[in-house]
C-alpha cells in the first residue's frame, strides 16, 4: 500500500502536492536533503553500484554530490524532476527519481546500496514512484533503461510492467566508455 504525506494540490499551482514522504510496506522515501550527501557518496563509491549509474561520476566527490542534491530542490520547484532518498529502517539505502519530465512524460531511475540488493526493495521503491508519476503527477508515459550488463534492473522494470523497446549506444560517464543501454517504456493505462 502506498501512502503519500503532504498538502493537497492547489488548483492554482501546477506543481504536484507538497509531498513530504512516500511510504510503502517497508520503505520511506523523502525528498533529498543535504544531510543525505555523505551516505550517497558512500553508496556510489562502491564500483558495483557506481558503474551502473551512466550519468554519475566515479568515484563520486562530496562536492559534486552536494551540488546534485542541492539541484534537486530547484528541479522539484520547476517540475522537471522529483528525487527521493530511500530509507529502510531509518537507514538511507539509495535513491529513486523521476527526471527529464516534459509534458506528460518522464524517466524513472533508481539505485540501491549493494547490501540491499535481492530483497525486492528496488521494485518496491520504483513501484511507488510509478504510482506517484501516474496518480499524483498525471504523467502518461515513463521511460527507463539499464546497462546491458545489469539484467537485474531489467527484471525490476518488467516486473513493473515496462516493455523493452530497443537498445541504444550511450556514453557512460562512470565507466568512461560507450555502453549498450537497454531501453524500456511504460504507458499509463
């Protein structure tokens, strides 16, 4: 069951409600805060995590991560991205976000600390974000993707109803090479 906490949408405000927390059966998802920076750096410093983040620097720096977290507030206000820290038993375990929002479309992404892989938490967080995108933001289509050598992420996406729509050669900032990116799409029904 998904629960959103915050104030209701104003008819005069095109931004989503002032969501403070998204709660699922096991997770709590909160908008980014500067207090999350060190934990995000710690998680992304693990090469097994960092190499899967196509647009992230590796190794991450505190300064770059702080700029990213601070930029999330601006994106939220502009309605172009909504980024949430994922907490499990009050411990930050990763991030789930909607970004590249334009019109009624956006991109869904997520990453978790390696210690929390294999427990269905990525599916739970991404599923909550899918509901937020369609039910709260009113988006009609979500896109996502994963590196060709990350089939676990593809399993998360197909579990959520995403359809594989093709492959694309994309630059991986973290790996500093071109990679094959598997592309997925989900239409609101």
